[in-house]
């Protein structure tokens, strides 16, 4: 539908309205209203709203001229930066579907994910071009003219920077509707079948409405994006900040000094990180840094230990911790500082905007408040499905009240009488020892209280008598005086008998997934090699 608001369809006198309330429309609106205000920064690079909008238009026209049609996928394997940010939105404005991929993927995983997306074009940088070259023969859907490089002149690659400036500056005439596809984010790739999580413009718009309201985002928000653009958590602050006209601050690669510098330089108000990143922040000393502008600290990926929350409150006293639980597939819950202050200390909050959370047992029956089972969710921001895999999508659904399709999370938890959700851990990660269910998070919370513990994880390993037994892995703080035996004795005196750890392993770090989340599957495999003998 190409009519503009107020136009007359075929002389009937009936006004027809375009869907001009989507995120790309909001970017154009801010370019008209606030052309000189800064929209996005990365290091010393800055774009005003007018410059940002124009650069999106130019690249969008170039993509269309190269044959990118509505619904076509465009892959990018780039770090945070102005070029990748402009590309992200230009592909969407051109009517395409952006597919951001993790630069840390190995060759095999990258080939599987890029191939699964069926993308027609791929954009890379100096650090990723060689990797893409190694898998070209597996990307039959990308023609010889479909490879673009932000970086030095390289045979077989078109100059992405010149290409990005080659289009017209006005907005392309590509009407977008809420149901049009917008993004595909991949949740895996290291093992198993690729899972491309497809979202429409409407689904992503609900990030703006849900997180925007819950986190208090407005035109004065300065969102410091420390996580990469291929990680769905980045969108928690990025999308509503763009939608409401604030400023996005991209950190090319996270480190505590880089975070301090970005907040100080730009006056950051909102930041999203996982607990491991917050640990780095509280342990970094920088007397010259000014963190007083920070108001909202968002944590997700894993539960934030109480000790870390208290340390953050002392380190950045003007801010509050907001805890998010959710999945790339699109649902979320949000715990506010007021929930914590009101006694809901271990909750991940209540369901987000227009979302519904239920708890079911192994037979798919809904459970009452207080009983632990699998978390299932329904919401306006949910994915349309796993890209090209309707059977896989169907396998992960639960039909709830009113025939609504809820997503099975694979996580265990319970709701209290006030509708607050408490997460016990992954269903596959529940430890069943001697017929008793043990939840790793309960033990991890106790371990985190020890003053020498920087980070802790608990997994179940095989045991010839109990079938499984819980073991702990711990990264100690610098200068810690305790050892594994002393720590094991300390924690086991504070646990119920059935929860007690069989061993503790001291480590310098954990196997990590996206933006620092602990890979418990790999940790379990590593610790299983040293599984204890029968008691």
C-alpha cells in the first residue's frame, strides 16, 4: 500500500494510512525533527540523525540497485561500529532481512549458518574476510558480485564503503508493513541444527513498547551498547533508544576501561551487560571516570548474585539494577529495582508488555503458583518461527488457553502468588541425584556469598551410585586466600544434605558463549572427566 495519510483511494473519499510507525519510520522522523542531534557514536565517530538517515538511504538504494528485493536476506559478519550499524538499518529499509552473524564462529559453523539463511549478499571486515573466503564454495546462493568488504582492497571483494555511498540520499519507496520479516538471529551454530530465529517488524516493535516503558527510555536516553549487534540482548536498549530519539553509543569491543570511557565521554544513562561483564566493571579502578550519569543497569543471561548487586550499588550509587529473563525467540520478564526492594530478591520479575507466562509439567498440564515446571511463554514480540524449519518450530510449542501457541523455553521455574517468576535453571541442566531434583542456581547463590568467590557455576556429572552428583566450578577473586577444600567445606555446611557438592574445581575462567555467558554443556563435559568415585 503506497498511499500517504489522508490520500483518497480511487476517489472514494476514504483516507488510507500507511504503517509508518515502525522503527525505520521513527529514524526518518527524528531526522526531520532533530536533524543536528547525535543519533549514534562509536569512539570518535558520530552521526547526527540527519546524517544517519541519509547514510541509511544511500546504502538502501545501493542494495536495491544490486538486486536486493523485499524479503531477501543480507548477512553481515562485522564488529560493532558505524559501518555495521548503518548496514543493519539500510538492509531493513531496503525491505530486506538482516542476518548478523558472530565473528567468533569457526569456519564450519559460519558455513552452516550463512548457508541456512540463503542470503544473497554478505558484508565482512578485515578480520573476517579470510574466513568467509575459506567457505565461499559452500555459499552457492551468493553470486561472485555479492561479497562486500569494509577494509583494504582485496581481490574478490567489492569496496563496501564506496558501495555504501553510491546510492541516492532520499528514502527508497519500499513500503513496510508490521508483518514483513525484519531480522534473523541465530541462537546456535557450534553444534546441531542451525536455528535461525525470524522476527517481523511488529515483533521487534514490541521491544520498543515493552522495554521502552519498563526501562524508562526517552529522547534523553544515552544507551551504551557494550554487546555485539548479533546478540539479541543488544536490542533491549538499542531498539527503544532509536525509536524514542535518544543516542546509541556503540562500544566496538567490551572491556571495563572501554565501558568507563564511553559512559564518561557520552554521559551514558542505560547499559546492558551480563553478570560476568559487571564483575569486570566493579573490579576496575578508574578515578578519572564519571559514572554518575548511569541510571539503569540491565542484566541478563544468568542470574545476578546478591553480592554483585550490592557491590554495583556501592560502585554506581545513582543507578538501579533491572534484571531481564527471556530468549532470543522473543519473550521476556523484567524485574525492577522496586521489586528487589520490596522483598522479591530472587525473582526475574513479571512478564513483559502484553506477555503471558505459564508453568507446565512433563505431560503439558498447567501447574499452580508455587510449583516448579517448564516455563512457557506467549507474547506480541515472539518470533514467527525458526527460519525454514516449521517442524522444529512446532516441536517447541505448547497450546495454551484460547488455543494460543506458547513457546517452550526449556527452562524450569515457578510463579509466586503475585505473578513473579523464579527461574531454577535449564531443564536439561537440572541435576537428578538419587531421585531428587537439585537446582544448580540454589547452590550457586550460596557459593557467590563467599568473599573470595568471583564467579561460580554448578553442574551435574555422572556418578555410579547416585546417577548424577553436583560439582562446583569457581573463579576466585584476585588475592583470595581460600582453596578448593576449604571452600567445599564452607559451602556444604550451608546447603541441605541432598544439595551438597561432591567436589569444587578452581579455574581461571569458564567456557563462554555469546557475551560471556557460561557454556554449562562444555563445563559439564570437562568436569565429568574428573567425576568422583562412589561414596
